[in-house]
C-alpha cells in the first residue's frame, strides 16, 4: 500500500468516525432537547448508509489510482449504518415482531423497497469477507440496490424535496453509467 493509498484509506475511516460522532451528538441533543429520538435514529442512520452506498458505488464505477480500496471500506461502513437503521426499524417500530414486519413489507412500497435494499446490502456486506467469497457475484446488484435504497429515501418524505430527488437522480445516473460501461466492455 503506497502512502497515498494509506492516506485515502485513513481518510475514509476518519469520515466514518466523524459520521458516528455527529450522529451520537444529534442523538444526545435530541434526548436533552428534542422529542422524537427514534425519528432521529432512523434519519441519520439511513442518510449515512445511503451516502456511503453512493460513495462506494461511485468509486467502484470510476476506478481512481489511489482509491482502489474505497469501495470495500465504504461498503462496510454502509453496511454498519444500514444494520443500525434496520435494527431501529425492527426493534422500535415493529417491536421485534417478524410477522408484523412481514405484513408491512408486503403491503407498503416504502418498507418493501427498504427491505429489498437491506437484504442486498447484507449479502454484499457478507461477500466482502473471505469466508463468503462465493457470494461475490451479488456485488453486481449493487447499483440495483442503490436504486431501491434511493427510492426508499424518496418515499420516506411526505413531500419529496430537492435531496430526495437528488438521491434518486444520482442512483439512476450511476445505474445507467454502470450498465452502459459493462455493455461497451462486452461489445468491444
């Protein structure tokens, strides 16, 4: 690992630590002065998970010289945030009741899109470890997962605003770029 590669890996880890610190600060602030802790936990865990997923897929699509390890690091960070997001949903919203969760997933597009994205991220997270190398082909579905996750974020707002449209647009652009890139690599 060269000096620049180490710097970028440490920078990625530093951003992850900063996101944890910021989220902890927001949670503590909400406990002291706010009124809806669960909503804050949902929001920040989901936002940071989506952000790290977008960055991971961006660096996977555009392979820069010093950031070859970024997709893996950022994907692991995304997985951690998404596990937190899913735990908050399952524990506080569904009271650890799998039947109730299954019922909502089958009836609501918002929860179905989030659950599909969670399953794909979980499988991609597992595939980043040597023990689960057989799952490595699931990573090809990362851009589809991004579409589901962005759509989940889009549906989370009663009235979608700029950020929801931006996340969905970025997801569509990365999805199209990835599959155009793979089409031209196979053709020529």
